[in-house]
C-alpha cells in the first residue's frame, strides 16, 4: 500500500476500532459519526467490506488487516495509523470469545487457555502500546478497553475468557495511572451478552439466564454499548479515567 500522509482538510478525530469489521466492533465504528475511523480486524475482507459500506454512506473509514496477538501485525497496523496522523481515540474491541458454556476449569486444556489470554489480554496491551505514541506527543488521547460483565459475574465453564477480561479490567486501572500524567484517559466498558456474530455459539441456557436476571428485560443490542463508548470518548467524560462501566441491563450490579 502506498505511503499516506494526513489530510490537512480532514475533520474530526482519528478513531481506531479493533475488531471493527462486524458485530459490536462495527456498531462502535458506526457510532463515531463525526470522526475519521480506522478499522483493524483479523478478517481483512470483512473489514474492507464494512469500510466500503460506510464510505458509501459518506463516512471517512479505512480498514487494515490486524492480528492483535501478533506483534509484527500490530506494528504494521500502528505504522498505517501513524501515516494517517495517529490515533486520538483507541477502542480495543477485538477479542476471542469461543468456548462459552464449555469446559470447567479442570477440564480446559492449556492451549485453549493460553490462546484466549494471548489474544484478549496481551493483544489489548500490544495494540495500546504501539498506538499510544502520538497521544503521548500530543498530551491528549482516549483509550477504551472492551472487557465483559462475565468478569464481574464469574461465568461458569468459561475460566479462560473470564480470566482474560478480568485482566483487561485490571490493566485498565494501571494504564490509566501510567497515562494520566500525559493527558490520556483510559477506561473500560463491560458489555453483557449481546446477540452478534461472535456469540452465535453461546448456548441457549446462557441467553435464558440473562433474560431472566436482567433488571431491564429486553435483549441487549450492540448500540447499547456503542453509546457508552462514544460517551467515554467525549469531553463529557473528560474527568473520568481508570473506570469500568458495566452495560448489561442490570444483570450484574458491581459495587
């Protein structure tokens, strides 16, 4: 791909959304209607399709291949983002959620545990590490990590995923303390069970559990989370950092 330079006529912030090709990530990318958006996704074909559809609607959206668990891929992606001026908002949405309702912690094998931790936990750190430099230079920026309410609830038979998202919540607090003196805010959102492509394999009993125990009875949709993400990225949340907002209709209510 030819080298790109920032467009001096471009308006809006540069917002990077990982895992933005479909599902929750796409809803988040779509929600930043006044900004320039870069989508990074393992499925480069779907990412480009999403970007093309949004460009057809008049949006400034670009897509690149990204494997958040591969340091070389993350570095290449960071270079593409830097060529467009550098991220002003980063939303770490890419993750792996396979195995919901599967093995108990004593049945789960080491490879499955390691893979999910590598993608969800290390991947979130890697992307943040390599995209934060322009924020440090500007003395301003926003990072939003997508965790999960499962880390608060302690979802059974899902120890690798719950552990990975619990780690993301903990990392958010440390990242906020590291970055705060540089004018960078870091927060997390913890969505509940949302019916998107990534949750197609979730067992029916898990959906029933949420339906029965939510304070708000309707099913969660991606826009419920996207709205909170755009709030966290806005000046209205300008004094909010190191926090986790659970968005699940009141399924869990952490103190």
